């Protein structure tokens, strides 16, 4: 026999410390994945939801399909209507907006700005 019975009995019974050390790399991998993959993805989703929620009339938007247009009407919480060319209006789901290129100014703010410049 190549191994003594006493040595074989000692190897069969593992202690809690060796089990903890074997699980430590898996826990470390999970922590690294959380900070490198999951957390940035959650932040990106949160930023996109905020962007979509703040779309208003006059904004220039880019859809996920690549269309660029100016928002003419906010239909409801799920849809917007934007103009991609003169007289061509398209309804789009808000979630399909990938970015806002230029924020539009509300009409009241433009009127106030004209009053301030004419008063000067």
C-alpha cells in the first residue's frame, strides 16, 4: 500500500478554515463582477430613464433606429411625437429614444429673454 491508514484518515476530515478559503475566490469574483459590470449597468439604466422622463417639446432627439428629429408633442407618458422633416411627424415610444442632442427652450423662457434684451 502506498499511503498509510493514519494519513488517509486525517485527509478525509476537512476543517472549516479550508472550506472558507476555498469559497473566498468565488466571493471575490462576485464582488469584482458587481463593481465592474452590474453597478455601471444599473447607473446607465437610471440615467436613461431620467433622460426619457425629461423629454419635452422642442428637444432634438435621436432614436435607437438612428432617426433625428425635433419633438413637437409629448403625447403621454409612453409616447412622443417628433418631426423628422417638414410636415413628416412620427410617433415613437419614449423608451426607444437613445439620446437628446439639443435641449429646446420653452416658449415662455424665449419670450422672457426677448423682453430682457429689448429692455437693455
